[in-house]
C-alpha cells in the first residue's frame, strides 16, 4: 500500500508539473 501511495503521489506530481508547463 505504501509503494502504491508513493507511486500515485509521483504520478500526481508529474501530472501537476505537466499541467503547469502547458500553461
């Protein structure tokens, strides 16, 4: 569960970064 949470967090960070870059 911990690994999954970390993976999800990393995915979110990546998505957020891409979203900001898109702007």
